[in-house]
């Protein structure tokens, strides 16, 4: 009976030590918050994301009614509608907008 009680006490003690270590690690974890609320583990990732967010923000924050055919960063209105709402259902549609995808890729990768 005494061995069982000692084993249970040791198990509880080990569990408490792991719990305290986990909580301590969670509390000391520093996070960096972007303008839109996204969280990052380090400043470098935040800076990259923030730069990309600033470059692409106009693509997602325009009003459909007030946009001319190619007024947002050189993208066609139809492409932006497919990108934001409808999606690309088949290969034919993807091929049709391949130049727009290239432009989007260049925007993201620069």
C-alpha cells in the first residue's frame, strides 16, 4: 500500500512539473502583431508580412461598383472577382488569366 501511494505521489509531482514548465514557456512566448491582427513569432516574419499586406491591400479593399476595367494595380476587374469570390473552376480559366497570375506573382515576390 505504501509503494502505491509513493508511486501516485511521484506521478502527480512529475505531472505538476511538466505543467509548470509548459505554462512558463507559454507565458514567455513573445509574439508580434500585424496591422490586421495576424500574429508572428519574430519581427522578420512580421516585416515581410506587413510589406506584402501593404502592397496587396488594394486588391481586397476596393468597391466593385467604382472600379474601372484596369484601375487596381493593373489587374483586370474580372480576374479580381474570380480571385476574391468565384474561384477558378477549370484549366481554361486559369490559362486565360495566366498573365494576371504572373503579375500577381511578381507583386508578391518583389
